[in-house]
């Protein structure tokens, strides 16, 4: 069967979803399909849509439920039942074998065969007329045709879309890199200054410790004795411990030399940036944007996205 004949055939099957119905569907009278209290629920068409008439248990009245078979599912039907009658505590649908039908099942698939409707403790048998079954079975061909059309559209347009998307990403990447370049040069300068200042603080700390050692040595062996200087060294050591604990309370970081050095570097970096008017926040945003664009380009060139065979490892 050719592709054109398949589409024309499936479009004729689609007529039930609009306002066009076959003559035999229209000829069924509304009065002959009225709901009975014996547990049989009829199905009829109204304005091209299938309708199920259900007797509400609490209100003791009949209610018509209209469906759009290609978009509605069993869950929508059960939800509408509970909205109409608050006394419905349980509602479910079962096929002829007694298996429960999932809520995600579309109504056009449900109407292909008879099924049972359970409301609270009452079971209703929903009988789908043979004429209706033929109409609903036609939707399978329609679904196949729509899937084929979607595949053809993807094959014809995916390359063009990927090319346009790649050009757009490269344009955004060039703009971000052009804006980042002057900021990056300024950040490199202030980073160098911050690194020099950081090294100065490190050497200054080493010099202070050496001077402290020299003073204590002179006091111990030249001016006084160890018996006098020993309590002094104890208080100096305990004072150092207090200062390290105070550092942890203020910064919420353990006093470790690499972390303390990095923190001092960042403080000096932001201080130099404020002095020179460099927006580090904008610099970080541009860096994140460039990384994101590179990632999107990498994903766009992935063999799976380009419909290419998977490379052999």
C-alpha cells in the first residue's frame, strides 16, 4: 500500500473524532441508549464524540460523560466521575478477563472492546457496539500514519535545525568571549597583585615566628632563666590556640595553611577589584556562560543527536 493511500484511509477513520459520523452511527436513537438500572452502560455519539451515560449512586440521576478519545484517558474519566459525585469512593475499569485497566490507557484503545465499570460496589458492563469498534480500530492506522509523518518531518528538518542551533550557539559564544577578554586581562593583573600580597603575608608570618623564637631564646639564656620564661611560653602557646579557635568561629573554616592562604588570596583579589573597578561577578557569569555553551556544542555534535552510528570503542 502506498503512503498516500495509507494517509487517505486513516483520515477517513479519523472522521469519528470530528463532527463527521457515518450514517449507521447517527441512525442510533438516543432513547434506545438510555441507561438501565440492570448494570449495563450504553455508548452513543453526540456531535462526533463518544458519550457514556452513568447512573450516579449518591445523586440517583444519570450523567453523560463526553470524551475526546485521542487525548482523554481512563484517569480523566475516573476523575470526572468523582467530581460529579462526591459519594464515589472507588472507581475502576476492568477488561473482559477481569484485569484492571491502567489510568494512562487512552479512550480510543479502551473503546476497541467491551469493558466493565466498577463504581463503589456496583459493576456496570459497558458494551461497545460492533459498528463503533470498527471506527475505533481505525485509529491504530491513524497512529501509525502520524508516527510515519513525524519520522519524515524529523529526517527532513533535523539537519537544518541543528545547523541553525549551532550557528546561534557559536554566535553567543563569540559575544561572550569578546566581552570576557578585556575583563580577563584586568583579572589577570589583579590576580598577580593579590598573589604577591599573599606571599608577603606568608613571609611576614614566618618572620614574626622567627623573631618570637629569637626573643624567647635571648630571655631564656641571656636575661633570665628557663624557670621564669617557661610560664611565658605557655601563655604564648595558649594565646595562639585561642587565636586559631577565634579564626574558626569567624570564618567557619579550620585553620589549615592552604585554606587560610586561599582565603587571604580571595580577600586581596576582591579588594584589588573594587579598587580598579573590575566586576568579578560579571566575570564569573561570563565564564559560566562560556562553559555552558561549550557543553551545548559538544552535545549538539554527539553522534546520537546527529543521527550518526555510534562510534566503535
